[in-house]
């Protein structure tokens, strides 16, 4: 099973700042089959990024993904008030899907 | 538009079973695999398994092998997830999630149901 480790656990930033979230895999994620999700309290997660860098339909271009192999990054270029949430990475390169533990982006 | 509507919250005793339903609409039901993902209170996301609504074939996470059963009813466009031998650690919100690719399995979790809280308590 591929283990995903996200860092930091919590990111305290102000609106307008840049957020950089990391996701590291215990082994290489084949074909960059890595996705990112956003979850707000009381809601289901929402797909942001798939294939490591492709934005899902309707996702603003301030969200971008990068990386390959074992190291992946989600960047939010300028935080909007609605972006404060928990973010999860997920790999789908193996038959058993796994998630990272999440990064909470909170208002400083 | 794609909609996944799940059944309501459940309270079960340890050792019992629970069956959660997920009714799909807005797309061709048999064209997209359906996943089940759960989230314990205040915790992260955990993948439970997947069903192909076209032929009913399934694949379960090793952790749930022997305890989970996923089925579908094509006449009502509904998938079901049954979890048996419930214990307190199974208290969680359970989500059905449609896969992101038509016709074959991809593993991108595109459309999510609203979630069903299953509480296991004596």
C-alpha cells in the first residue's frame, strides 16, 4: 500500500498570500496518478486536481498542482476567503486507493 | 446534473450490520464505477472499495475484506454498501463517490454523495 504523507499539518496564512502544500509518497506514484481534494466543514470533499496537474472542471486557476514520482505540491497562488479548508492528496496509481492525512489551511 | 443521494443516518449496536444506499441520477448509471469512502469524526478519508455497476464486480480494500459487501440495482440506479460485525471504530460518515472516467476504472473521485453518518454505540 502506498502511504502518503502531507505537510505541514496546519498552514496559517492571510488572504492574498500564497499557500504551498506538500504530499510525499512512500513509493513512486505511477503515471502521476495523484489527485487533490478540498473539504470544508460539514461538506463532502471536492475534486480540485487530477493527474498531478490537471484542474477539474470549474476550479479557479489560482489552484495548481505539480510534481511526479514521490513528491507532489498543491499551490494556491493567492488565498481567497473561501479557500480556507482542509486539503487531501490521494493516489490512484495502485489498485488500492490511499489518502494523505490532510493539511488544514487556516486564517492567520 | 450528476446527483448522488444517500440514505439517512443510522445508529447500530456493536456486532450488527448496516446497509447504506446511494441513488444516482443525471448520467448513465452503468457507465461509471462507484467508490465508497469513509471519514471518522475529525479524521481523514479512507477508501473502502469499488463496484462496477455494469456487471456488479467489486474490489474491496484489504482492511474491509470479509466485512463489506457492495451491490447495485440497475433498475433503480442505486448502489448499496453493507458493513457487518460493526464496532465502535466504524462510526463514520460514509460517502459514495462516482469515478471520473466513463467505461473503465480510473480512481479519480469526481462526484460525491452527501454522506451518511453511521454511529455504532451500545
